[in-house]
């Protein structure tokens, strides 16, 4: 099921990229065509801008960027990688036939955060309602996190300035909100863990699905998923700030 979702997601992004290519070929000789490089909270991107008339523009956009940073959740220190990936179709309306514009559109959203926490120092991890630590330094407790920041399809509303109708260089600035939806959080563990029950320490292999301690750990991971999803719920509406520079032919 997970692989099917990936196929659907990247098929949408491929379709959007093909749309950009087809539109570029179709209108390459028109004076209304512009191309820009973008940078902002959606990452680095490329954009094709087609002026329908003096009041409306059609924009096709693709963004991508990833970077690594550490983050802490309930005392668990993760080494994380944020992968920003999106493609969108946007319509601009210029109510005053000038540089100011109102924008609405839809994005294919594949932004996700992955992280790994390795308990090599025998620190105690608070996971759900339990506390766990590594029982074997050669096979430490590892917690993996994967967070999809929103749904695969997201609506967008924004305001902006720039991308003039005249030929030549153009500059743009945009503020908006991507209605990404509730994040999807997945946590899993591996290695050899230890837990204290009634003052006694018990060690167990996390992959032993028949062990009651493993079943309890998995239940606590589900609780931790809900806690983490709640902590990042503000990203259901993702803020968009973007700058662009381009050229209209």
C-alpha cells in the first residue's frame, strides 16, 4: 500500500512536469511567456509564467530542497533530514492591472522529514508511557521517524508583487499559505532494549514480535506518534514566503 502511494504521488509530479514542458513548447513564441528561479520556504524552484491577459497569469512551478538538522522530541535526539518537494499550478489575478496579485492554486506535496535516534550512550528514552534504553552497546536501541508533512495534494492561497507584463527582467515576492493538512507520523524501533518493570530491569530484542514487552513498546510508539503529530500540527497550514527573479520574453 505504501509503495502504491509513492507511485501515485510521483505520477502526479511527473504529470505536472510534463504539463510545464508541453506548455513551454506550445507558447514558446508568445510574448507572454516568462521563466523564473525561486527561493523560499518551499525550497529552490523553477517557474514558467504565462500571461493570459493583463489581469490573469498562469504559473507552473516545481520546488525541491533538502537539508540535515537535529531535532529533539520528548528527550529523544534525532538526526533528521528535511526533504522539501512540491509542484504546483497557480492562477494570479491582478485586480488593479499592476504588480499586485492575488493567487490561488494547487500543489502536489511530497515534503517529508526523516530522523534516526541511536541510543549509544544508554540514555533513557521516554516513548509513550514507557521509558527505554539500550541493553547492548553492540546492538543499541534505535528509533526511526518518518513524517509526511501534509497530504499529497494541497490547496494554496497567497498575495504577491512582481512578474510584470512587460518584456525584460522581472522580480517577485510572495506571501501565502499551503493548506497541507494533518501530518502523518510513523515511528519504529530496532536493536536490543531494556525497560524497568516493578524495579527490575528486563532486556529484550525489539524484533521479537511474540514478546509482550515488544508489544507494549509498539503500543507506546503509537502513543508517541500521536504526541509528535500533535506537536507539529501547526504545519497543517504551511507558511509560504518566496522570492523570484526571471525574464519575460
